[in-house]
């Protein structure tokens, strides 16, 4: 294969990566650049293609998850996660197995207790987790 084809493929993969930021096509761009170097040294097209595929897939499999973890690709943190660990005040009684309402940072949220206990109005509770639009709380 022509070395220029590998270079064009590498550029296309880099453009796709820049547009999508999915951290997938960058590994294929690197594989294409390595195949470009091999093509420049007149390796056979079979060696070029095999090297391209092996390099790309190995990088995708081994370094992709590591890079995603450190760059936090694909996760959209929200401010609601900051509520976990905060103290809320019950404004509508939380009955066993049912939802009530709590107020935290000036906002009213639906809430249920983690251990299916009751929580009375004006009682303080701690937010342990969030399930949809419901806070899961525990009594202090």
C-alpha cells in the first residue's frame, strides 16, 4: 500500500477524534502512523495492515480504559453529586417504605430512608445516595 494512504487515514482518524472526543479513533490514528512508517521502508502491505490492526487494537484495549479513567471521558459530573454527605431537614414526614420530602441547600427533594425507618418533620438526616430524583437518606 502507498505510504500516503496510511498518512491520510491517520489524519482522518485524528479529525474524527477531535470531533467526537470519544478516545477511540486516536488509537487507530497511531496504528496508521506506524503503518505509514512501515510503508516508507517498503514492508509488504500484509505486514502494514497486520501492524496497523494489532497496534490499534492493543492500544485500544490496554490504554483506552486507563486514559478514560484519568481524563474522565464519557462521564458528566453534576452538582447533584455534591449533595451526598450533606445534612438535610425533613419537611414532609418520611414513612416506612414511602417517600417524603427534605430540604437541602434551599431546595426541596423527594427522599426515602435507606433502612426503611421513619423520619419526622424537622428531623435532620444525612444524604447517602441519589436514585433518580430521590435522595436516599439515613437518620442521624
